[in-house]
């Protein structure tokens, strides 16, 4: 893995292929360019207590809420 100043720049997370496929369908037609970009956005949102400065690209507040509900139902967020 590439390192910056002794720190890892990125790591790999493994998720079930079925979840990946569902997320790929979910972001189709949104401003997200990849599942990875969407997942990083969601994780940053969760890690910041759900308060990001920048809104999700191409998603309305209702769509973001629907995504949160789906992730919660799948057990990925509390």
C-alpha cells in the first residue's frame, strides 16, 4: 500500500458482493462516480455525526435520508 510520511494513504475494506451490486444500482444516475466514492461519502457522514459541510453530489435530502434508512436496515449504521 502507498504510504505518505509514514502513514497509509488508503486501505482496503471488504464488503459482500451483493451489497456492492445494490450500491452500484442505488447510485446509478447520481453525481457519484463510483461505489467507492459513495461509500467514502457515507462513512465520512456517519463519522461526523451526520453533518457534512458539502451535500451529496446530485442527491436530494430525501434521497440521502432514504439511503441512510437502507444502510440502517442492512445493519451498516446504527
